[in-house]
């Protein structure tokens, strides 16, 4: 299972991205396609920065009020992931990145991850790994 996920991530996704960019390049032209890739990268980085600052403000507020900012920490991880995929050229990764920047989509993802974690705990198959430096 782990290997198939890596296979998908590192081989199939770039191949699909390349095919999409070639198709779009044939429709729009080379420079328009390059411009689109640059635009989505810049726009995505800007939106990730704005969303990141918003989440950071929420984390700081919760900490100042003595609450654990756990939900916002997961938001921060998803925004970081969004920024990482938005700076890589490609349309599928850009779509995934922009979706992760939307608070409503992140909420759906958090609910999904919570259900998966609860399922693992119920099955007794959850595993926690930590690093001690």
C-alpha cells in the first residue's frame, strides 16, 4: 500500500501533469501556458501567505486564551502542503493546492482525517511514531 502511494505520487502524477501541460500548450501556445504556470504559482504563494497569516493569528489567539490550537495546527500543515504543491508546475497540483487554501475544503479534509484516525484507533491498527533527538 505504501509503495503504491509513492508510485502514484512520484511517477503517475508528474506524467499526467506533463500530458496536461502539453495539451494546454497546444491549445493556448507555449508562452500562454508558461504564463499560466507562473501566474498560478504567484497567485498560490500569495494566497498561501494570506491564509497562513490568518491561521497563525488564530493559533496565537487560542494560545493567549489558554486553549490548544489543534485544529489550526492541522490547517497550518495543509496550507504548507498547498504552498508546496502550488510552486510546482502543473494543473492537478495547482487545483489541489488551491483547494487546500479554501477553509471549507480544509474543514472537509479535517473531518475525513478525523474519521480515518478514529477508525484506526477502533481497529487497534493505529501507530504512533516519534523521534527523540
